[in-house]
């Protein structure tokens, strides 16, 4: 089965792959602590095509760092990677982004709109590349920062509206239990607002 996989960052991609038991090449195995003790499936594993589309990431230097890490992991795993244009103005144009600028408190709808934009645009891009039944998923399901149930509901809704299939992984190992290293890793979700929230927490704790 072919699966188009939206990728938010290298850390989530690696956690996603290891979580489902994807057999890593020898060059990548050292990036995961105790990899040899984790379950691996050598059969019935999807053939992944990676799609990197994340206009929410701020600033541009952060975007470039995350993209280079994804390229490094994709090359080592020999997974094809498509990189869509970086257009942060599309993220800031979202009504929820505009609304968040006027509010000091966290706006939950902000994250849902961001996830919807990324998955919707990714799916539209995939439809230009494939004429067969589309199976898609996202490494956001392995993120330590996001609501996984919300993402699953969103993926299923988009799939129904676009006549596609949202592939929901069965994790043999919980992604957030993995210890990874060897590549660039971020400490916030990615957007301008999450960076501000991280900075605020940092200085409030001093």
C-alpha cells in the first residue's frame, strides 16, 4: 500500500516510523535509544512518500533547520520527499491567527485551523500527483505537542470530503516514549504564537 505522509518535522517522522515498527536502516538506528529492543514489522509496511508543508513554522531560520533535518532523515531512510513552497503569509492570513493576535490567552481553534490548512493543502497537492485511490496520513499523530484525537477526526473528515483514505497508524511503541537524538530537534510546536508562549513560560520561571 502506498501512503502519502505529511511530515511536520524530523523528530515526529522518526517517532512515527519507529512507533509503527518500520525497520530503520543501520545508519538511522543509533538515533533511537535501545532501538534493538523495540518491536519491528518487516511485512505489510506501507510505501511512504513524504510531503513537507508547514507554513506555520516561525521564524524562517527555524523552518530551514527543520527542513534540513527532514531531508537528512528521508535520505538515510531512502524515502521520497516532496517539499511544498514555504508561504508563512498563508498561515498568518487564517482568521484564527488574526484573532490570536488580539488575545493574550491561548486560542484552541488556532491549532485546529493550522492542522486543517496543512492537511487540506497536502491532500490537494497529492491529488495532482496521483490518479488512484489516495491514502494519506500525518506525522502530527506522533507529536508531543498536539491533540491526536483531534487530528484523527480532522483527517477522517478531510478524507470523506475528498474521496480519499486517511491511514491511521497502529503504534506498537508509543511515540512519546522514545528517546531520539542525532539531528536537529525543536522545543516548541512551530508557530509564532507557540514560540511566544514558550518564551513567556521561560522568563516567568526565572
